[in-house]
């Protein structure tokens, strides 16, 4: 095993990593020569709140955390949250999925939070959050049940909304891109008076998708207000209205017409195998968030966060289907052109209330300082859902003809209510500047009720412990243990509730911050999750729970940012994930991923600046299925992204190209007999006028 890992490190992933580390070394060495301008060396997020719910330096946190800044999202040309995390080691997504923001962290489906409060309650079809409304994205890798309760064994993603500012500023942007994408957006902020500030973010998009005939339209309005009567008190209210009208971005293309297609028989990535009138639907999201911070004095602070949300979703999909006992021969005609189809439809009303309230206390006893956090949080999630299944008319995949009427057969409506009350405590114990010990405990009381089923009640206690040492030269080795617990909302295909997931994780690593704008980390993790959710062998649209999964891996990350000069973010991840009873890699989880993204700013005459950048993303091969029956291998791929931006006075012109060389690849292929096409080359050009 050891020699196998070394061999892989010399291959493509290792080569990208080596290049990235060399680039970072050159960058921070160059910056170090300019000590007179050291104040220009910045890294947004040298402190993080997500990992400990307190303002803590990243190097002191005994856990891996990655921060994706607003500028990094822009530079990468990310149009979705999944795009924004493509350069974060440990995170994969198996391709774009318009049903929701679903990411895999260290082999496990991650939980999504917004401003520290839960947004996704399992696999539900919410509108996807728009990256333009974010200030940054925090990715916490590893379990975090002690502070957040129902969290994934792999980690969580916390989206941080743009907040009001007391200085005046903002921007207006118009953009045009591939698939006839037309978008207008604005972001304006400023003071109302000495104690109040406001901000309004808005967006309108009229667009198509890579798959033909399907829309990707969106309207967003996010107003926010901050009241700051004193330096000790701050109250922020954030509203959000969002309406999407879109179709499923996943297209189940038969293996025989994709990965295993003979010459000239491969289906084009834009071919819709569903129906234009059926494969789409609206999603609406309304949210109101109240954030309160109050410092009683220098050693006692109260923080309260509350959100109410209401969402409505209507979704339909007609997709290819075939005999599961012979998925390599899906055609139902002698000419081998036509496949059978099925339909799935879904409509749901979601309501949720989340609140988290905690008290932070600081006190000193000689060389030892304590930062104690005690809190209580509560989540209430209500779902009314109705599903439909049925057969659909066949279709010729090489010459599709649309318009056949397919009527869904609706099942009775189901109701689910999930309640979770958690009490937690944490102590960050520091011994001078030499060591930090983090201890935490939490107790959750979770109740779940589903139509026609007995109420389920779970009482779970989870623990956390971590130690960080400062050995000098800004080097911080650490070790940690953490547990996860996650009740699963929604019902399976047979209207049965899922068992809660539970996990345990060990992690050790080293963080090094040689400069204020540079942070490098190396981490090793060992995670075990029980009641793991997997795809149903008989229905790729359904999930089942099958045993446990153990994931072990190594991650490397290097970030370096110098304002107005150079930025580098690089990462590599090796992950071995195996399900109990199986001696092979977990389905659709690549062992190796690597990435490098860098930008360089050039100052020209007349105050004009040019920013050049680009990135390389490598995703290793993925297995699916058992070799004794059928094992499908999704080939590895490498994609290149590009950036060109010109700034002059208040104007900016930016051009992004994703998958610049139009690499034809599959994001994943399944033993159920299909592949999903990766995103082809896309362009987006944006013109921005800054208000100040």
C-alpha cells in the first residue's frame, strides 16, 4: 500500500501538487523581500468562526478548514456553489446537479449551512444558492456534531451572506455566456445614518442549459439591514427571495451510447432524452434571518442566529431506463437506436425554523486562558411531499422526436416533521502561545414523524477533542477526535424513513503560516460512518442504507495571496473509501484529485491593470459496481480553466473560460447502465461598473 501511494504521487496528481508548491514558494519568497509593503500581503479568513463558533485563528483550529473567498469565486468563474469548491481538496461533486447543492466531502454527502444555520435537511430539492449572494464559503472538513448537531461525517459547507457596510459602495454587472446565458446583477451598500446600514443584492438570469430545450432562469433579491447602536451591539436582518425555473442537469445516457459506444455512435452531450415540456419546473425560496451579537464586557459575549424559511418545488424528469440484468444492451429495437423511458415527478412544500443561541466567556488564570462556549440550538423542518412514478414512451437516442404525452401516476401526499434540540458546551484552553486544547460535548434530542409510521425519537451524545501545538516558526501540528450524528429527512421509494447516520473520525496534521498571506496544511484522516446512504441497486433515483463506510486519506493545501500581485491556491487529496464487506473503492469516489489555480496582476500605464489567471483540475478514475457482476470505470480527466480581466477606473471587463480546451469527459458512470456528461467548454464575459 505504501509503495502504491508513492507511485501515484509521482503521477499527474503529484505533478500538479509539486508545481503548485513551487509556485507558492516562489510567491511568498518574493513577497518576503518586500517587507516595507508587508501590509499588502493579505489572506481573507486568517480567522474562522465556523469551526469553533468563536473568532479563532485558522492555525489554532485542530481540524481542516478551507475558506473560499468572494474574489476566488469570481476569478474561477464559478457560476454555482459546486463550481466554487472545485479547487478545494477533499471535496468532489460527481458532476453538476441542478436538483440542489450536493457536494461530497471525504466520501460523504456534506451538509449545507447558511450563516451558521442549517439549510439542507438531507436530500431535498431546494433552489441552489447563488454565489453572488456570498461573501465567502467556509468548508469544514470532518465531523462537527458537537457544535452543529446533525452534520455529515465528512464535513459541512457554510455559506456566509453578504452583510451591510457603513461605507458606500457596490457595483452593477451585465454578463453574457454560453448557452445564451444573459445575466444582470447589482450589489449596493452604505449607511442610512450613524447607527444603521443597508445592502441590497439582486440578480436576474435568462439562460439555457447544456442539455437542449431546458431553461436555467433565476431571480434573486437579498436585502439586509444592520443596526449598530454601540460598539458592543450589532443586529442584522437578512431577507432572501429566489425563484428558479430550471430542468435536471443530469442526463442518464446509456453506457452503450456513451462510455462503451462504438465509433460514431456516441450521443451528443446536449441531447435531451426526456421531454421539453416535462423535464423542468419552478423552485421558490423565501428566507428571513436575524443575527444578533452583543458583548456585555470584554469577557462575556452573546450570539443569537435565527432563520425562518419557506420553499416550494415542482420537479419532473423523464429518463432512459433498461433491463437492470443486462444494462450493456439497453436498446429495445433491432436497429439499436431506441430505449425505454420512465418518469419521475415530485412536488413539495418545505418549511423550517432554525435558531442557535450561545454565550461565550473568557477568563485568565496565570499562563492558562479559557474560552468557554455554551449554547442551545433548535431545528424544525416540515415537509409535505408527493411523488409520481410511471412508464413513458420510448425514444430514439440518435434522432429524438418529442411531444408524446406522459401522465404521472401520483402517490398520496406524505408529511414529515423533524425536530432537533441540542445543548452543547466547548472549552478552548490555551497555555500561553504554546498549546491549545479544544474539548466539546453535545446532547441532541431528535424526533421524526412520518405519515403512516410511528414517531422516531433519538437521544444522542457526541464528543470532540483536539490539541494544537505551536512548535515555533509558525508551525502548528495538531490532532483531533470528533463524532457525527445525522438524522436523515425524506422517505425512500417505499415511503419508509431512514435511520440516523453516525460517525467517528480521527485527524492529524500540520499547518504552517510562514507569512500573513500564506497558509499550508497537511492532514491525515480516518473516518467511519454507520448506516451509510448508497444508491439503490434497483433504482438510481432512490437511496438505501447499507452497512458502514471507512474513509482514510491525505490532503495537502497551499494558499498564498498578495493584494494586487499574485494569488495561488493548490491542493491534492488521496482518499481510500471502502464499504463494509467490500474490498474495493466506494462507488463514484475518486482516490486522487489535484488542483492548482493562480492569478497574476499587471499594472499598466494610465492606472489600467490586467489580471491573468488559470487553473488545472485533475479528477482520478472512479469505480462503480462489483467486478463479479459488472464494474464500470469512469476514466480520469484533467480540465483547464482560464481568466482575463482588465480594470480601468471604475470599469472592469472579465472573461472566464471553464474547461478551456473543451475536454470531453464523464463526471461519473454507473453500474446501473448510464453515464453523466461533464460540462463542456463554457465562456462568460462580464462588464462591471463600480459605484466607488
